C-alpha cells in the first residue's frame, strides 16, 4: 500500500464525473434551446463597447467557481451579447450556419482533444481528414489527382497555396529567403488578382514578404469578373520590366458580388506563362456540388490549388477551410521540416508537412458528420433554396421604383442600391440593423455604397425573406 504525500493537494485532477455530466447535460440543453429560439432574438445585441467587459471580473478567480455559476454567467453575460450568426435573418457578410450535426461533432472532438499533426498522433483523425476531403473533391467534380487538407480559414489556406506557388517559382527562397534571393532576381516577384479579390490575398503578400504593391489588381468587366485580356497585358508589362510573375488568383464567388472570374481564360494564360493558378472559391465552392452551379466555374479543374470553406455554405461550424491541390508534393516541398523528435517510420502523408502549423485540431469530424447527416442530395436542396430566396429578393426589390439591382445574382447574394444615393444606402442599412430583426452589410462598387443581402442559413425560411423585403421597402419609402 502506498501512502499519499501530505504536501500534495487533493484537487489536482479534472472535474468529478458527476459534476461534468451535470454541466454537459445543462450545456446541451442551453445549446439546443439556443438553436431552437435564436430567431426570436435581435440579430445584433443593442449594447455599446465595454458593456460586456464591465460585467467580467477584472482579475482571475483564485479559487474554483462551480460550473453551475459559470453557466449562469454564460447565459446572463455572454449569450445575450453575441452577434447571432446562427440567426435566420443574419444576412450580412456571408451568412453561415453551425448545424446540429456539426455541433455534435464539435462536442466529441473537444472531448478527445487530439492533435492531428502526424498519423501516429491520431490515426483516425488523419485518415478521416484525407477521406472527407476526397468526398468533397468528388462532390465538386474534380479529377482524382486533387488531394485536400483542412485549415482554419481561407486566409490560411490561401497563404499556404501562395507559399507553395512561391517555392515552385523560386526554390531557393526556402533557404535564402527574399533577402538572399534579391541579389539574384533583380526584379520583383508578382501576384495577379481581380480588383474585387478578397483582402486575404493582400495579407498573404504581407506575410510572405512580398508587400501589397506586388499584388497587381486587374480590372473587371461590367459583371465584376476579371478581364483576362487585361491580365495578359499586365503580365507582359511586368516581364518587360524584368519582374517575375509567379501566381494568379482567380475568384469563384467574389466577396462583394459573388461574381465568378473566367477561370478557363485565366487558366490558358497561366499555362502559357507557367504561373500557378489559385482559385479562391471560399464562399461559392460549396455550391459547386450543384451541377448547374459547377457549370459556372468551368476551368476549376485546371487550377493548381483551390480553397473552399465548408463553414461558409456547407453548414459546418467555424472553422473549416479545405485546400485542394494537385497532389501533396508542392506543399511538402515548401513546408516539410521534420525535427528529430517528430520522425516516424510510417509511409504516410503527415498533415504537419502541408503547412506552417504543427498542432492541428480535429476539424474533419464535423465535416464528415454534416455530409453524412444531410447527404449530398440534402445539401444540394438547401443551397438551391438559398439561391431561390436571393432571386426572390432581387425580383421584388428591382420591381420597386426606390431600388436598383446593381450586380448579377448568380448565387445567394444580392447587391442593390436605393435611388437616393450613398447617404440613403447608409441610412437604410443603419435603420434595418437597428430594428434588430435583420442584419445587412455593405460594399462599394464603382465608388458607390451598395447594400448586400447574403443568404446562407439553414433556418432561413420564406417568412424571413418576406419580412426582410417588407422592412427594406418600408424604410426605403421614408428615405
């Protein structure tokens, strides 16, 4: 019999099993009630900066607080003061849904707390990630040479893709960095993207040491799609100046208007110029599971890398961004760096070799559960419903003399303006959001402030769409 060291405290373990089960039972009820009733809340909390902080302890507690009290505080301080992204009338940015199956998966992933950096550190997590990414590849009709892995957001996936593109064009950068290569290049490395490209491209340029001036913004046509002719001319100008083009980013579903760049025409240029083609399909890529939408993305299969976010329009909880590439070699050549303590003898692809991060969450579980719980047909049905809702919004507003639709509506986002001009558009958004019954955002097109309606929540119904339209028309009539 061993004796206990009296100098050691008794409470050095986790919560007692009974207390944990009570807390989980209550948390489950809170979560289920929240999802059931979220549509009855105001979309945005009517608070000011600092209101939440003033209700939180200035210093951490020295002694344990019961989970019952902590959950009380969650319901009193935290939940009511969130912006409710799961609200059926959240029409801002890109509306998203954290679905029931995803919620179950996140709970289980949190309980296992695995680190999927190596096959050895979590075989099931690593193999599930590879398999579910291949399901997604099949769902959007890409050839079998594409493989995928999961990052947190499209910003990370795009950074990884452009780092691989940089390595392919300038292999010496891995050892020498840009400072060392600058002596040899005598010109600037250059990336090309649409003038409506997402800001993550500029952030990638910052992070990779390129600088934002080396991201050439290519003009767009009347439907806000990259002008392929202008792209070819920009590349020619850079080559003549002694610069070094190495990558082009085409967008399938731009942030402002969801326009889809002419990917085939851009791919022709990339093949001719030996440039890496990355396609940002963070929002619209999920919708490519519908054949009629996939047809709008002709040439997607010619890309070197593609990012799409199941957490945007495939009803998976944040965060879950899938990067698809033509094999793993480009990523491993750019990123693989195996310290002695990480060496293993399995002949496998280890996720840590596919990007800068070592520790990796078990994100694949929620994507697997969502796809299985809804099925491919069910996912298509939901996406098509959202696109139909967007067409309804566009038709109703376009028929009203106070409003004008200012961009095509290929997917589930509508861009419109009030005929009263920018001031009226800003005031319209302010008043709609102040009702608490809907949340809209804005963008800028041609120097004009534009109102955006983005539809993508599982709980959005025709009732919510009618309510939004009526609210917009009613407030618009007063401006």
